[in-house]
């Protein structure tokens, strides 16, 4: 597993540095501000759009009995919290659909397809 630059972890620990850690699916999402009638500002994360599936670089993986998105992410990226990268690379609404049927072939993002947060084992 590749080492994370020491300053990246330090920046993630600073409150207000950015709203989401670097490994979050929302790290690059735009933050919007809604003003209530009384002037109060409410911050929110704007919609996160996925790249078109045909532009993503993936490698095929045949689902085996016992596979789960988090276990695949641990094996492929060294971080079970990166399951969302696999979900983003496949046209499913529920991540559990990815591995609910043994023998199904799903796409696993390759480093060129999803450069940020890529930590290979």
C-alpha cells in the first residue's frame, strides 16, 4: 500500500480546512450556500455528478460468493471506505446490488479512471 503524504492526514484533521476528507466521495463536490429569509446561511453539498460510464477506466471482476463492496475496496484500494468508487463505476442504485449475485461481472476502477484517493495494495 502506498504511503499517504503526512501533510494530507494533518490537513484532514484541521476543522474547516475542507468539509470532507480527501478519501470521501464528496471531497471535490461544490459547497452551496442557501440564505434563509432571516439572513441565516445554510451550507450544503451540491449534487455530485458521475463521469459517463464509457469514459471510466475499469477492469472486470467476477463476483464470488461472500464478496461485498467494502471487502473489494479493501482488496483493490487498501481502504474499505472506498467502496463508493466501485459503486460509481457500475450502473446500480444500491451498492449491495454489486455483489448480491455470484458470477456477475462488475467494473473495478483503475488508477487512470479515478486518480484521486487511489491507494493500491
